[in-house]
């Protein structure tokens, strides 16, 4: 049994103090994942901390042997989607209803890449290309390139087979390559 | 093409997997040779590599250190508050249960109240209890079987 599994087994038996080790280990990844979805530091901190809290609350339902981080990531992703929907709903109430979209495009509201990325020479240019991708393409690029998840982890997070992860990622990268060329 | 059984698309996917370090030893060597030998595959590899390099150019913004220092404390506070809410809820249920039980006992024992009114009050409380149990059971059942229970409706 690896360290994570041992800690979770301890938490499931009521020794909750060891949960801190898991939080310390995954806080950076969770925070940056939330930052990708929310686009600002305060929300990212709040959402990632809430995900750790909810994971702790549901720790008894965790199946030992599974990957803790992908389980946490699923909780976090759902929280972020709900957060996005709440913002979207609020915006729709106060703005034109025609602006409403019938799919969850949870990265589209991030207007300024400076909220997420350090200042670099090509930042604006690459961000522009990423923003032009379809939401599903953008999500898989972000999961792979920025959250640095493996194919197996992405497959668990998105609940799709590894083959679908590979083809979706491949076509997203191909599209991104075309967009980078177009914009250059 | 070194392996005629692989469809072009499969090879392209394997080239990408090779770039991501997701291939095993033998397969990795096979794809590496294929890229070196075939200019079309080399082009695909280079294009995927350029995209990877471009995205790796985007460095995520660092969070000031003090946020990390306080991070666990915030998670711990949420856990603590969650536990306190559970205790408060149990306490409230116990107190209200006791009050309702006492009120019911006095109602039944009180000889001055009309028996028809007594029956009506008892039926009203019984109906409310069934309604409460039904709602709670429905919520709990949905929570158990709904794989989207983390998603807000």
C-alpha cells in the first residue's frame, strides 16, 4: 500500500489528523487546476480548499486502490463547473439573455491571461490560440499541459476510455498547431 | 512504415504518446525509429513538439508564500465548522424532538381538550412526520445512486 492509500485507510478508520499530509502534497496541483477553471486567485483558493473539505467528508466512500488525486480532481471540477454556472446565471440575469450558451464553456470568461500566467513574450499570442479552441479541446489541453495529468488520470477525470483521451488530445493539439500558425 | 498492421491514425496517436512519455520500452524504440526514418511522421512529431513547447512557455502565476502557509489552516477550519454544524443539527433535533414529545404527552394527558381536536392535532403531526421522512428518504436515496450528486442542479 503506498503512502496515499495508507493515509486514506487511516482517515477511514477515524485517524483524521493524517489528512494534512494529503492536503500538503496536493494543494499546489489542486490550486492551479482551480485557477484554470476560475481564472482568479481568490476563487481558486476557495474552490480548492472546499474540494479538500468535501473529499474529507466523503473519505469513507473512497475505494482504496484508486488514485486519490483524480478523485479529488473530479470533486474540484464539479465545484468549478457549479461556480461557473452560478457566475453565468448571475451575468445572464443582469445582461442580455441572447448571450446565454447552451453548453458549459467554463474557460471562456477568463479575459485576462495575466490572472493565470506569468508575463512572457508569447503569452498573449498562445492564450489567444487556446481561447479559440472548442471547450472540450481546451479542457483536454489544459488537463495535459498545465495540470500535467497522465492519459490514465485524464481518462478517470473525464470518465472516458484512454483511446478517446488520446484521440481527443491529438486533434486538440493538431487544431492548436493550426491556430498558432494562423496567428503567427 | 515499420508496422503495416498499424493504421496511420494509430501511428499518429502513438507518436503523440511517445512525445508524452506514455509508451513502454519496446514500443517507444519502435516509434523513435519510425520518426527518424519517415519524414511525414517526423513532421507530425515536430508539429506536436512545437505545440507542447508553446504551452510549456506559459508559466503559471506563482501564489505568494503566505497563502501556502495558511492553506491547511483554512481546510482545517472548514472541516471543524462542518463537524460543528453536524453537532448543532443533532442537538437541534434532540431538543425539538424532546419538546414535541412533551407537548404531545401533555396534549394526550389533558382531559380539558376536545377529543376531536386532539385527534386532529395528532393526525396533523403524524402527516408532517410522514412528509418529512419521505423527503429525507428521497434526498438520501438520490445522493446514494446519483453519480452527479456533486453537480448543483
